[in-house]
């Protein structure tokens, strides 16, 4: 039986490390790999204004900006989304085909981001 060279041993260690990383990635927590139900709506219809705070749009995750809106209650927040708010919030947040559930999911995504 022939002994492995130092280069072969190092190659085997690298290969074993790569296999370990691949195995760990395959065991990732399902919650971490799931997409938030409102993320797609946000990316399609809300991102262009809310990501940068255009015309006063609250930025996702900015609790200080969202607090006064939430203080008025979820129902009024949803009404504002559906009706639009001058000067910059268009009706339905530009998602005319969105259901109330989808709009609510987009709001939840921005609040939890």
C-alpha cells in the first residue's frame, strides 16, 4: 500500500471541508430559507418609494416612521394604502390587482424587515 503525498492529503482535506459546508447548507433552518409572503408584493409595487423614503414613504423596518401610522390602527392604515395618500402614496400602492390579504402581507413585510 502506497502512502499519500502531502499534496493529496491537503486536497482530501479541502474536499472534506467542501462536503461539510454543502451538508450544512442542506440542513439550513426552514424558517430562514422561507420567503415572507409580502416580499414579492413589496418588491413589485412598494420598493420604488419605500426603499428610499420617497415623498415621506416610511422605510421598511424604521419603527420611528411606522409608529404614528400604526398608532391609528391597522384598519386605518389599510384604508390609507387602498385609497392612497397625497402627495406620493398612490391608491393600492400601485398594486391594483392586489387583494386585501396581499396588501396586508406587504405591510407586514415592511414592518418586520
